[in-house]
C-alpha cells in the first residue's frame, strides 16, 4: 500500500502533494493518540491505515485545511476531525 504514494492518483485525489502530506500527518497524530482506524484492515502499519482511509474516501482536507471524515451514521454529513476529542 505504501507504493500508493508514488501514484499520481492519490496525490490528485487529495489535491496535491502538500495537502496529501498534511492529511497524512494529521491522521497519523490521531492514530498515535489512540483513534480507531476508519477502515477494516489487517494492516498494523499506521501509514498503510491512513493511505487506505484516503483511497476509500474516509478522510480528506477541507478548504480550510482541516481534516474531516464522511460520517456514515449521520447521513453522510462531514465531521471535523481536528475538533474531536480523542
């Protein structure tokens, strides 16, 4: 899965390399603080988990540069991940 970083598809999905690195960094901080993965995976590497979350459209950056997810239980509303208690 780490080879996905070499693909332009994931870079374009997020909106550029800077946004991709920002999104990865913010999500890695959350996972390191104990946040649960948003995807079902057997991967234990946190970087691979984050990449799977991006590929599966679970997380993205808002126009303000904040990380958000698509809430599955609330009709698809956006949730601001930066403001959630971990």
